[in-house]
C-alpha cells in the first residue's frame, strides 16, 4: 500500500528533499499523494481519460527533472499544478486542432435534453455532456479557472499563484467564465438560465 | 439599477465562498431588498449545481484508474528515462565536442587533404611513365638518340674496317714462304676471330641504318677472313700467293680506304 498522506514527521518538504537526492521511494510517495489532483485538473481540461493520464505521467517526469528548482517556502501543490497547467496548454496546442476539439462522439444537438418534457433541465441525462462540451469552448485561461475552481476546488489565491496572475484578475475571469458558460449552455437547457 | 450591477459582479464569488465577511453582509442585505437580484442569484446557484454534474463524470473516470499501480508505473518510467537520458547526455556531450563549430575548419582541412591526396594518388598511379620522365629531369630531342646511335654504328664500322685493313695488309706483305703459316699463327687467327665477332655485332646496325655500301664490303671482308682462317691450312704456298694477288687485284684495301673516307664524311 502506497502512502497517500505523508507521515506526521515527514512533511512534503522532507519528501521533496529526498526526491532531490533521487530517492525512488520518496518520489513514488509524492506521486501517490498528488496524482489524483493532477488527473482531476487534466481530465477537467480535456475530458479525456487517456490524455489526462498522459498529462499525469508527464507532470511527474517534469517534477523529477525540475525538482531542484523548488524552494522550501513555496506551496508544493500549487507549484506542481502550475507544471500540470503548462503541460495541459502545450498538449492542447499540439494535439487538439479545432477539428479535433469539436469532433465529439455525439453532436450536442442530438443529446437527450428533453427540454419540453422536463421541468428541471438540470435533471437531463446528458447534462454532463453539455457542460463538458461547453467548458471546451471557453478561452484557455477562463477554462482553467473554471476547472480549478469547480473541480479541483482551489481557492482564488491558489489559482492566482498557479496561473501567475493577480487575485482580482482570477475573480474577474471566473465571473466571465461563469457568464460565458451560462450563455453557452442556455440554448440547450432553456432560456430560464 | 447601478447598485444591482455593482453587486452582480460578486454573485459568483459569493457562491464560491470567496467573498470576505463585510462584502458578504452587504450583498445579503441587497438580495433581501432586490427580488430581481434574488431571482438572478437563484438561477446562478442552479447553474453552479449543474456544473457539479461534470464532477460525476470525473469521478467515474477516476474509478477506472488503478491508483495503486499508477505511481509505480510512473516511477518506473521516470527512472528508466533518467538512465536513457544519462546515456544520451554522454553521447550528446561527445557529439557536441566532435561537432563544435570551432572544429569546422579542422574538418574542412582534413577533408580537403583527403580529397587532394586521393586525386594525387589517382594521377600518379594512372600515369607512372610521366613520373619517370619528370624524375630524370633530362629532356633531349627525340632525334638526338637516333643520331647518337648512327654515329656509334659508323665508328664501330670504321674501327672494323681499319683493323681488317691492317690484318689484310699484314697478310699481303708477309713473305711468300711464311704466308701459308700466317693464318696459323696465334696473332692472326686471334685477330680474325675478333673481327668475325665484331662483324656479328655491327651487322644489325648496318641493317638498321641502311649503310648498304659499307655492308657489302664488310660482308666480303668477313667472308674472306672466314675462308682464310678455315681453309688456309690446306692451301699450298702457290695458292696463298694467288689469294694475295687476288686481294691486290680487286683493290680491296683501296676500297676499304674509300669507304673509310666516306664514313668519315658521313656520306654512306
């Protein structure tokens, strides 16, 4: 059983110091601790399991290569998610052409929304499909903030650190992302949104 | 209305629990007073909950991943890549050293040297006679050697004629009682043998340089010496005397003189 939480006496900074010394066990522990958080971010971004796993693999490889750049006072999770975020953007730029991005399995118009029959459109069985398609249509930064806030459940302060932008900018971009998302899902879920 | 617009900007932050206490209180009191904003807030809350639906999808995807195995796999790959990166970096360093820009002139010089060396080797092996001709550093006109050989042949012939003339003169002038023994003497037979040998040597030269006149006389002299050295033993003194007279009558010695003069003037 791989540890998912560091021991009381062994905080993340001690583990990182061991990783810096190329300690295999410490590296495996760090990976076990943070793999889900990285996967969550990548999956929310791409909505594709395989791509998300590629990002997880690549993120920890990059961590191993750049661990010497990590300073003790920094927040390790934010530092790691910053790496993951950059990889997501690069991966998206490299592998997701416009045609691929919109090459979804099921056209959004064909999804089972049953607008007229259901009182609450949020009960629709394809709701998550609509949301995942609409998230993809957001601008990269807005998408990242939306994903980090809603699925990684990070605070504005942490998102600001990961993206390297001001706190006010995060707040304003989150607001814009929510407004845009509402505009994007509205045609499918009813005008009442 | 302006107040509503100002508060609406904080709706998302409030629902995300990112608004500080003071602002939260202000917004709550506004929502209590403003039914439009309250409705808007309710719709936004519904949307935010709807967005949570994506979480279910994420949770489903996460259930398909073996979180126990993944760290092992990642660690294994990372450490494997590190080993290959180390190897690569060793090769990379070597290739960087070998192909560094400042070594380019050296490689260019080496390449040029190899090319020139190959070309020179090819030319030398292709025309060896050219090399020999160049290495002697002596150049003579092509007809020089020919004229040299002609001159040598002429001198050889002159020498042959002169020695033959002396021998014949000795033979003619020998006293009649001793003339029969002349060709049996060691001195004469040796001279005759030498002259016969010399004739054999100058024969090809006489043919080569077309000294026809000289050749006829030389042939007659040769035949004469041959006969005399072979048969003189069996001849009587009278017959020897006859031969001596025959030589005088035929003016062989004079012919030899004339030929010598002609050869001396290169008119043969």
